[in-house]
C-alpha cells in the first residue's frame, strides 16, 4: 500500500531480516524510508540448555528425564513449565509421558488434572481460557501446548520452557521468550536439535559452538546462527555484552559441565530450590557434602545410630556405656567365633554353589549330548523311512509298468483274434454269396435248354 507520507509505527518483539523484507514488500515501503529502532535482544535472565534426544520424537520419552514421581514432587511444588511440541496429537503424547513419569495412571484423560493440561488450536475457547486462568492462579503447573499458546499470551509465571523437535526459528525464539518474564531466572530446554539438511537454522543451532544466548539474539538481528566464535557479528555482540555488564552466560555451550549436572538433578527441582539449583548446582552439591561432613565428623556414627535406635538416652552417659558394652562384646571370643562361623558358612555356600554349577553344567552337557543323539537318530530314521518309501514307490511303478505291458499284450491278442474271426466270417460270407449266386444262375440255364 502507499503511505502517502503518513507515519506508520510497527511494533514486534522479534523481527528477523526475512520478516522485515516481507513486511516492506507487502506494504510497498522503500528501505530508505524505514527507520529501525532495535531494543536489547539478549535475555540474560534465561538459561539455554541444549539436550540431544535419546528416544524418537514421536514417543517423547526424553521427558521422563525431567519429571519425578508425584510422591517426590507434588503439583503444588512443581516448577511452572510450558512444553511445546509440533502437533496436537503430540501434545497428548507429552501428557502420557509426563503422567508416566509422575506415576499417575489415567490422569492424562482428566481435562481438569491438577498437574498438566493441553493447549492447541483445536481446543475450545472456553477450555483455553480455563487452562490459562488455572495456570495463572497456580492451579496447574505444566501446560503441553503447540505454538498456538506462544504467540499471543503473556504468562509471567513461566519458569521453564521445553521445546521438542525442529521448528521455525522465529517461533522458537518467541516461545522461549515466555520464560523469565517475571524477572526471575528461567531455563529453556531444546530437545531434538538433530543435524538434518531440511532446516539450516536448526542444523546450525545443533552444531554451533557459540553461546546459545548470543546466537539466538544475533539470529533475530542478522538472520543466521553463527557456527564459530570467529564470526565478526559474534565477536561484536560478545564485546557489546561485556561492555554493558551483562551477567555471565550459563548456557550448555558456555558451561557444559554445569548444564550436565543441572539435567541430572532436574528431577529434584521444585519451586523452593529452583533458583539455587539453576544458579549454582555444582557449588550447592559441594556445600551439602561439606556440611554433611561437618555435622557427622563431630560424633561417632555408631553413637548416632544407637541414640536413634533407643529413642534417646535416659541419663547422662547411657549412650557411651551401651556403645562400650557393644564394642567389648563385638571384640569378645563369642562374637569372633560367630564371625568365623559365618565365614565358614559363606565359604560352604560358595563351594556348594560352585559344585552345583559344575553338576548342572555336566548334566546340561549330558542332556545336550542326548539331544544331539536323538536328533541324529531321528534324522537317520527319517532318511531310512524316506529311502523305504522311495523303494516302495519304485517297486509300485515297476509293477504298474508290468501290468500295463500285460494288459497291452492281452489287448493285442484279443484284437488279433477278433480280426481273424472277422476275416473268417467275411470269407464265409463271400463263399456263401458265391454259392447262392451260382445256385441262382443254374436253373436259368436249364430253362433255356428246355426251350430249345
């Protein structure tokens, strides 16, 4: 369209160069008359984690690594999360896998389930509004959705976004942008970024050695994912972030070990420990181990267990006295004899097990030999039966040939006798005919003589 010098304001959260070209072409705008005001595209509050899938995308079984049973992480303690998948059917498969991980059977068929709901284009409008409202009111922590949810909702409660499979780059960036909108740290998991030739952007995102946070920001501005740190735009963007004092990136490319530890511990994540685990999972684990050592290094472990077993001491020195008595008894002759007896019993059980295994191996070898002999005899019997059957068939064929020869000879003799009898009968007939003709001619001659 023609603007006729009328100012036009276009607002977009992310707008890749391809989208800018399409907009200018569609609105018939000249590039010289287009003034771009770019905001900061980096999301320092989002932590990008790239996960390579072990199972097929259709099965969605890789989600089993993200969820713990409901007895460990109930719905009211689960981290608010959105799981994006490509199709409406796959959103239901996601619900199946999540309920399998939660050990909640048949909950996937409950439209009012308190842990996970669905949101896609086919969902009714009332159901969509109810799902979003319940999510905002902390009635449900997880939503399995398609891109229908990511492009028109502003959910500040989201702390984790999982995108499964391959998708449109601009849409993925907007989906991930749902995370951390309340200013708190968030985590974005990319699952299924496989190296395939049908989508260059996803291939680059899968094999890129660059910081994922900077790479996604650059893609929104320059339209591609850099593959190495030597890319000029990559170096310029990193220098810009350092000059602006951005927080250090903790994506799976910048801190792979921390990301690995986070994925291994993500089942233990809930609303109370989400921030500590997200910020420093390794340091927190080490601190727990150090604290454990500090607590239990002050007191004998046996004394602690004894105190717990008897429910606490009734008077001062009771635990120590019982501990000394138990230690003296364990060092006495009777207990040592008991230990030796246990060792002898263990040795006997092990020797008996070895003997039984050897006996079973011998018996198995004998059974295998018997089976081999039986198979050989059965094979020989089959061969003999087949030979006898073949011999009988040959004998029967010879007998049939002899009977056929006899029948043909008899038939020839009968035919010859029949022909001889026929010739004899014909000769007799001819002779009788001649005699009759002769008799008929003789009276005529006699009559003519008398007339003369």
